[in-house]
C-alpha cells in the first residue's frame, strides 16, 4: 500500500490517480505534447484559422525550428521515475523559457495556451520569457531610424484602435442596452432590441416617402381654398388644420409637376392632358405624382418585405443552432471577458452582464423536469383548459363590443352629416371615442391574461412568456381585423353616406388617432402599473418587491403600433415620422421605468429564440396583414373623386397602366413594357407567387438549419464517445502496467527476504 501511494499521482484534468508510467504515456499524447511534428502543429493550431498566411518576421516562425529546439513540456511538472534522472527541474524550466523567448509573440501565446498546465504556471512562464526578452532588448541598442519606425507603428496602431472604439460608441443606445442586459437579462433586452429594429424600419419608410412624395409635393403645393385655424385639438385628433397639409392623402395632386409650366400658367401646376405646351414638356423634367405615389408605396413595401424575410432567415440560423447550455457556460466563463476594457463604468457593466448571463445559463442547466402523476396531469390539463377558455371568451367579448361600438360610431357620423347644427370641435373630440375604447381594452385585457397565467402556475418562465405572447397576439389580430373591416368595409365602401369628400384622409386621421392613443395609454400603464405600484408596495405594503417587466404585452404593443403605421402609410405618408418620434420617446421612458421601477425575474431564464419569434410575428401576421389591406385598397376600392392623386381613376393601380399606355402610344417599341406591366402588376397572381417564393425560401432555410443542428448533435455524440474510448484505453493501459509490475515487485521482495 505504501508503494502504491508513492507510485501513483493525481491528474488534475481527469481527477483519476495514475501511475508514473501512465503519466509518461499521457504526457506523450499528441493532445498534450507541443512541437511533436509539423503536421500535428498545423492540425492542432491552424485548422480554425483557415491556413493563416505566412508573415515575414524578424524572428523565425515556430515551423522553422527543429524538433529539438521547439518548446516541449514533455515530462515537465511531473515527477520522474528513479530510472529517468536526466537533468533537473530547474534546467528543464530554463530551457523552456529560452525556447519561448526565441519565439514570436503570437507563437508564444499560442504555445502557452496549448500547454496542459495550470494558469498560474503559464503566467510564470510568460513573465519569465518577457523579462528575459526585455533584458535582451535593453542590452542591444536600436538605431534611430528603427526606433522612429517602431514609434510610428505603435502610434498608428493606437490611433486605429481609438477610431474603431469611437465608431463602436456611435452605435445607437449601446451603453443603455448593456445596462439593461446586465441587470435584467436577455428577455428584457430583447424588447429594446426589437424596438430598435422597428425604429430602423420606420426611418427607411420615412426616407422613401419623404424623398419621393412629401418633398416634391411640398415644393409644388396645390392651390387650397382657405387655410384653417389651429386650435390645438388637432394634435390629438389629427383633423382640422392638419387636413390640408402634406400629412394626408387628400393634399397630393393628380397631375404631372412642371416647374416652368407652373410659372407660365400663373402659379398652377397642370398636367400634359390639360394643355401643357409640348416645348415645355420636352425641355424640362416632369414628375408624375400619381405614378410616383403608386410606385413609392409599392416599392417601399417590397423592400421592407425583402428585409424582413432576410432578417427572419438570419435569425432562424442564429437562434435554432445547437444551444447546449453546458458548452456555452464554459465559453462564457473562460472566453467572455474583454481585456481591452479599462474604464470603471465599462468594467462594471461587463461584469454585471456576464454575471446575469451566467445566472441564466445555470438556471437552464439546473432545470429539472418534474414528473407528475396521472391525477396531477389531469388537474393541470383542466386548469389550462379553463384559463384558455377565459382568455378566448374575454377576447371574443371585447372584439364583439368593438364591432358594435364602431357600427354605432358610423351611424352617429351618418346622423351628424344629415343635421344642420354642427360644432367642429365637438365633432373632432367625439372621434376619439373609438380609439380610446380600443386602447383601454388593449391595456386592461392583458392583465386578465396574466391572472390566468398565475392560475396555471407555469414552472418555466420562458413557457409562460410564450403563452402570454400567443394570447396577446390573438387579441391584437382580432382587434385589427375588426378595425380594418370598419375602415375598408364601411367607410371606404360608402363614403357618401357620411358625406366624406376624401375618405382616404379620414382613414388616415383614424390611424393617426389610434397610434397616438396607443402611445398615451402606454405612458399611463408605465405610470400607474409600474411607478405608482412601486411606491404603493414600498411605502404602504412595506415590501421591497417591484413589478416584473411584462415582455409579452409590451412587445405586442410595439407590433400593434407598427401594424398601424404600415396600414396608414398609404393614407398618411408622414405617419412613419410620427412612429419614429413615438419609438424614440418610448425607448427612454421604458428604459427609465425599467431601471427605476422594475426588478429582474426571480427565476433567471435565457430566451434564446425570443428575437426570432418577434421578427416572425412582425412578418406574419403584422406585415402580411398590412400588405394585404394595402393591396386590396389599391386593386379593388375606388378612390375619392375630389381629392388625392388617383381622383380620376377607378382603382389606384390604373395609374401605372395609364402611364404604360402613354409610353406605348409615344413609342410603339415599348409594347413589351406594357405586356410586362399587364402580367406582373395588374395580375394579382404575381403577388401571390412572390409571397410563395419568400415562404419557400424561409422553409428551406429552416430545414437546412435543422439539418445542421442534427449533424452537430451527431458530432457532439461522436466526440463524447471518443472521450470514453480514451478513458477506456488509459484504464486498460494502467491495469496492464500494474499486472507487469506486480510480479517483479514480488520477486524483488522474495530475494530481499532470502
């Protein structure tokens, strides 16, 4: 037993006790030996870098050393047998430091990383090599030119790093997002990232409509009968003074804009069909406003669709990859710190961020699936069924109430149009009733959904978030469906019943009111639901418990508001600007409220696919529903006959058809363009074909990602099996070595006894 204690040592990597002979074999393995052969070095150190190009260095690269000159830790740090007495530990350490000092900085770092030693021993070797290199450099004097060149290179590199750091700091809300992520985790962070994504979508839409619609019409304003007085109520209703501005559809003209022709006719823009001189048309550029309006909206929606499909496919690839918490936990522990961070605030933010992510990963690793009995499963099934029945019934009741209230508001408009006594301010204020009712339902009903989720008592916080998203999504889709029917099925179908001269502007004003009321009620929810509840809990209830940020409700509110913006861009070209202002204010208000009034979830959880779900919901059904409504309006509904760029047409898409016919009449060689327009634009089958292609692309991309995930699973299983094979072989080697050494020891003991 004393011999076994002397002969065995502990491997710190595996946690087993092996003999000194086995440790020798282990130290000679390719994975634990440095500089064994050139092929081993290339396969071990350069596979991940895809064959780095050879660089000219003042010192030779590691591949230029002979095998004996390369640094090796074969047997370093281990006790040798009594037979192997070649050299001492000090001489081996000295030779290793000399070899490391002769290498370049990159090769030295690479070697130290690959050494199977402890971190403390690697740090000592690195410090000794650096001290020896400094002594060597101080003893040798550099020429003046070389020193100047050295300083210039260092200054240029520092300037480049400073410029990269400055560009990184210019990213929108970078520090704020790090603070939110460090304190509240990835779930709350996903809300603010999604808000940032919506902001970029609206900026793009505003730039397109502003450059091709708003700016040309603002430069060439039409003749208006009389200006209206500003009362202040227009900021809430969007009507009154704003009705005769570039904000709404009815302000835009239906003729071709000519600057010189406008001056000749006395300040009025006239079209070619209304008597513009041919020399004026030929000498100066023209701008067909109906055609620009039609194609600007169409191209903006098409580009937005491409961006959404690309973002969704990219998000699928990022979130549905192999997401093993154990491997990510190891990477997060050893490789997540950025050593270039030197400021105290940045260090504090990074440490909080890494700490929160580690809590989420540990919660996912330690999560255990509880096995319930048959009675418990039946009880949970009944509770889930009751909760879903309550949610669906309440949603149906609220949607029915909205349907009948909107019908009542439409009948009220018909009665007001027939009466002779009219109060403009009272009439505009009454239009806020429907938006207020819808916003109130969107504010209160998610509270009932949270109560139902409390009854269900979900064990996983992520599952609870997904269920809440599904219920809120059902509510928003039903509400928007009823509203679209109200606008397109009642108002647009029979505008004469309420004596509307421009029903498009009226629908645009309605969408503006809904968007503004949704923002106001969000602020009220932030004030009463978070701030006042925190004060009540701390001062009255004497608790330190703060409300938890409701990700599902807040995200669905963002999607609801963005759907309104997409629906209203046809009737209100400046509605994306209103949405941009709303999102900017909402970010700072929500961020301040979250940091002051909310607490992190009591059960940390990592939602790896949250961003993918948000982008998917933004594409289907938000953008898809808005696109269907806009396409139906352009293709099927008759525009107003007294306002807007399509006032003389039966449908909006005929603007492109008329332009193509004029081109074909002027130049018969362009008949191919007319045919292409007839097949691609006039035929709705092309739109369905394009949508089908996008769906097929998303489907195939998801299948490819799923196949890659399965392959990576198989490779991980193979790696685990290889590790088990190594353990088995080492154990067999240990047993064979013990069997060979035991008879020899017995013989030796017998001889000594004799």
